[in-house]
């Protein structure tokens, strides 16, 4: 079953439809006083406990029920997601020739769809598609050439389609957020290169290629060897829940840190004067496993009161008995809580669980920054001459990474309020003038989205990305995403061998995440779509016939929450004097942003 929790860059929150589909709740019983009716607890102890258990079970059940089981037309009725299928890949980074398994589902459902669809791919940022083959449920395929690819599943007439999935192919994986450079903007380029285990790869050349994949600038940087955060030669710098000491068994120098334990334990160090973490860092260390069964999580936090929460990473690689290199790509925590960022972190905590053997667990050589690179876009790519598409890659004498597309423009600048959004959400694009962009655009015709001019968009295309007319003195445009995937966007005319040769701005890359990933009432992200009658009917299937109930959503000050007026309340009657109350604390979430605390309260009574 799907989890009740939704993970995004803001942390772990309950999302809005979750709440509002199950709750939304402004009882007609309550509007006279704008507070809950008096509930007298006169029921016998056994009967009261039974009612409370019934209520808790029903709230728990709603959390894990697929939304389409309650409201079959939910996703179509929501009007925010204009696709029919969900395409999933078991890998996002692969080496040339390595197999990838694609699976297709009907939008909003967890069952595999067994229906013939065409699986197609294009180079990320371009629109020419190559047919991979027919997918019926699942399909195993591979990519022979390094690069970055968009993959989707469609019907032959393109009347129905899936989301896009981005696959990056290389012997190494070059990871950067930079997709475009403008002469009028920031020219710094940074990122990290790692292998399939997440280990940063030092000593690789960072190259710039032209549109034909020929080296243009063969050497702009070398990936870094990293900095030692702790060499594990002094156990007094650490604290642990286990017995802590030095051990002569080691990977480097003279010692390692040893924790003797026969159960789960933690190891912690404050590094405020040692190193400042960065989003492009990989934190690595060596761990001596006794039997290969341990689970190792990393938590980063901050020692000050003004920074709250923590970031958590898990180790997804299997362990062997003996020494293992553990790698955490700091850009991708699997859990984020509070307001902390990677740059804020000054406390490292390693949590080791699934410990079933009494012994010495060893740690050595904590390194950060291995595989990082950074450089300034070369000045010999001259304004007025070199507006074009380029590719960034890392290489040694034999192997190369994926090729990452960057469009350089000597003209204007375009930025987005958000670069990662969910389907159904919007972001605002802002122009700055420069070069041939000497006036703000009057229309959106010359926007290029994955190598398609916006004025040539078909209705199908506009169901993926849509743009408003320019406003605010034509300086801003509102972009709305309706189909998840990665979209390269710039403003300017196109044509010829290189579609970006006449770009009037840099390129931005907008990542649109799927909104149906969790597929439960407690994990959707928009206020709409749930039929309250259908929800009530569904709950009645699991509620004993002799029990009645009302649901309420309560603000922190005890008043009723009416933040989503398009929902009608579920009302089943007036609570008797022997009613009981069960509740849950939840976060009310607008779109994909961090919401605020609410109480979901259910009042139950015997008929």
C-alpha cells in the first residue's frame, strides 16, 4: 500500500487532499457556535473504548486507501493532470548497455496496465523521438550511447500519453543543476561526478562539447579528491551510545574509530570548525561490517536553536563482511525535517541498526567533496558569436559520463521562481534584458520548450506545459505544468542544425514531479476532486451499522478550519451525550508547499 507520507524538498508533510478528502468538515451542527458541541463522556468504559478503536481504525484505513477506490473519477475530475498513464523506470542512471525496466500504470492506480503502447525516447531538450518498441505492462531495454534521454509511453494516435521519465546514460554520472548560461547572468558552473554506487570520482576531466559532440574546450576543470572531515585518529572528538575507542585495524594512517555494541547504536560528531557542507558534496566513510546485515543511516543537523530539524540519508548499497565504502549524495536526502539545509549542517550522526552480533564496529576516513567540480564559463566563448547548445561531460582516457546539455546565450536572462514543481502547480518566469533581447516579449510565441516553438504547440502539447500571456509590464510569464517530466525552456527563434543558435535568453530546466506518486487521500496535493457522498459511502462500508460519526478539521486555536470552501462537510447527525472523540494531528498543505498544523477530529456515538 502507498505510504501516508509525502516527501519533497520542504520535508515530510501530510498533503492537502489527504486531509480534505477525508475530512473537510465544517459541520452544520457547529456553525452556531463555531466550535465543537459539548461531548459528555457517560458511556461505559468498555463501550467507550470500542467506539474509540472503531474511530482510530477508520482514520487509519482512509490514510492508506487508494483515492480511486473511494472516488473512481478522481484524477480525471481534478482537471490538473492531463495524462492517462504513469510510466516508472527502475533506474535513472545506467551505464551503456545496462538494462532498464519500464512499467506502465493507469493514472492513479497501482495495478500494472496490460495494453499495447509505444515506448519512445528523445534526447532531453529536443523533440525528435525514436521508437524503442511496444510496452505491454513492462518492458526491458537499454541505451547504447551516453547522454540524457526523455522516455514516454503513448498510444499510436497520441491521444493518450504518460509522463516523461529522464534516463541518464554514462560510465560516470555528471550531476549539475546548471542548464543554461547567459552573458547577463551568473557564469559559475558546479556539480559532482559519481559512479553507480554513489562514490565520487576524482581526477576526471570536465569537457565542453559542441552540438556535434566534438570537444570545444577539452579541459575546464578536474574533479576534486575531496577533503578529510575526520581521519578517525582521535576518538575523543566523537560520542556514541556504544563503547567508543580507537582500533589499530584501519583503511588509512594508524587507527580507526571503534564502537563496541551488541545492539543498535549511534555515533556523533560536531564539525562546526572542520568543514562546511555543500549541495554538491558526497560524504563518504569506511565502515567495517561484522556480517554484512547492518543498516546505516546518516543524519545531519545543526547545533544552534535557530535551525531546526534534520536531513536523513539511507545507504541503499548492500554490505559485505569487512570494510565497505559508504557514500551519501547530500543533494538527495530521503527525509527532510524542519528548516535545515545541507549548508547549515554542523553535526554528523551515523545510526547503525539491525545489529545482531556483539563486536567492534569500525569507522575510518570521513571525506567530503570527492568528485566535485566548479568553473566559470570560459570567456573565449564570445558574446555575439557563440550562442548555441553545448554539452558538458566528464571523462578519463577511456570512459565518459552522460552528456549534459547547456545553452549559452549572449543575450537576455530568464529565471524561474521555482525549478521543481508538481503537476497542476505553476511558477513565474522573469526576464532581464540584454543583447538582442532589448524589449520584454509581447507574446509567448517564441518560447522554446524541449525544441518546440510554443506557437506551434498542438492541444496535446499545451496539455503538458501551458504559458500565460506576459504581464507586469511584460516582464513575467506564468508557467503551468500538467504532465510530469523535465522541460528545457528558453526564449528565442529556432532553426537549423542547432535549435538554440538564435536563443535570446539562457535555458532553464523545469522539473515537474508526478502528483499521483503516493495515490492516497493523505498524499495528494490539490484542493478538489473528492466527491463527499462517495467518501461517506466508502466509510460506511467499514463503519459498524450501530455507530454514527461526524468529522471535523480544527485550527490550532480550536476553531473550525474552512481553508477549502469548495468541499462540503460530511454530516451524519447530532452527537449524543455519550459520544467519544478520536483525533490525528496533520499538516494542512497548499499545493506542494509546507503547510501548517491541524487536528482531524472524529466524533462517534451509538445510534
